[in-house]
C-alpha cells in the first residue's frame, strides 16, 4: 500500500507539473521534468497526457508493437474504436494474447460510478452505463469467439481508472472528480518502474478473482 501511495502521488505530481508547463507552451521542460521525476521516484514515468483522449494515437501505435496486452476498462467504449483496432484486426503479427476486464453488471460499483457520471453529465440517464457496458461485453465476446488469443472476464471492484498494460509499458488513467474518463489525466510508465509493476500486479489480482461472462440464452 505504501508503494502504491507513493506511485499515485508521484504520478499526480508529474501530471500537475506537465499540465502547467504545457499551458506555457513549452514541451522540452515538460519532457525534462517528467524524466527527472521518473528517475527520482522510481516510477518509470515516460509521458504524461492532460487527458486520456489525447493519448489515443500513441496508444494505437504502442498496441501495434505489443506482444501481449492486459486491459481493465470501467466502461470499455474505447475498445470498439480506432485506438484498439490493432488488437482485433490482426495488424500485429507479434501479438500472443489479450486479456480484457470489464465490469460485472451485477456489481454495485456500476451503480456508484453511474451516479458520479450523472452529476457531471445531464444526459446520463439511469442505467445508461450498464447498457453501454453490456454492449461492450457483447462486442468483446464476439471478438473472443473469432480470436482465441482474446479472453474476456468481468470484475467487481471500484471504478477508479483505466489500465492498458503491454509487455513494455502501461497507460494508466487516473479518474479525477466525477467526469468521464476520457477527460482524466493519463500517464505512461515503462516496464520495471513502480507504476508499471503495480498496475500489472493489480490487473492480475483482479483477473484471478474475475469470471467469464455467462452465456446468453439462445
């Protein structure tokens, strides 16, 4: 827990520094400060994005080079879009496996997250989050049926962020406030650093206690 707290605090500090420097329009100080923080704290921090959606182009490029991928998504809408298509379209000949965790629809945490979103998004009607998750479960179930390298399980845990872990790095989105995840800061850390190792450990822990979706009645 101590290591996790250090990692989160370091990440948030790096995010604040990067965003402030970004406001000044200076990219080289942002890169320099990020590398310095990574070295001092041992986080392995490589890049910082003020918003997750800004990272999509770089994420797609990294997914095309990945040997394996682990994804924890509290909603999963992005899984159906361009960023993740390299995983489903067979554009990565080196890819060995993809493990995806989506929320279990019976989990109370789906309701909790929905209430948070409704406070910031007036169009987020009751049960909309569950409907979106259900559609993404159906999408990934269909993908996994065609591709044995893809596996889907459902998790029961708080929705505090998104993880995309590859054999080389992790994209960690830290949900801030009650807004949508795409508007939250995203940090990228390399293998061997504190953030990477903790993210992978947390994913594997949830994977072990999760279950595949129940087959739908014919």
